[in-house]
C-alpha cells in the first residue's frame, strides 16, 4: 500500500477515487512516563518515553488507515494528513488522526 502526502504519485495514474479513509488512536501515558517526563522537563532533554508513545500511536493510526483503504480495494492513499492533539484535563492523553483519500492506480 502506497501512502503519500501528495495528490499524485509519479509513474502512476489515479483511475478511481474511493473516498476518505482515516485512522485514529487515543493513547494515555502511564504514571511512570508522567514522572519521567516531569524530570526531563526540569533538567532538560528529550523524553524518550513520550517519543516512543507518539511513534507507536502514529504507526497504529497509519496501519488503521491502510487497513480501511485495503478493504475498499485501494492501491494507495493520497493527500495524507496527520494531526496530533493533547487531550484530557491533565493533558495525559494524545490523539493521533490520519486522513487521506483511498485510490486505485494504473502504472504508466
């Protein structure tokens, strides 16, 4: 499955637009990650725990998007947009949303 932020894919012609597909993931950080992130905020540096959670959430949202596109019979998803939001009263959850257009392709 090809996934691209562009509307066209070099070497291919879009033959059918199958509609919007999406993937969403909401994940919470556990208390240990919160504590470690607070320490990192205080002393400076990167929070590996949060970076790992963000990466996993993004990959899961893209996998969900790809699965939905495949169920429609798509060869690719074009016009991909990914959005990240912090949600919850303490900001302890992250929502990752991936949206694009499922298409069928013909090789040129």
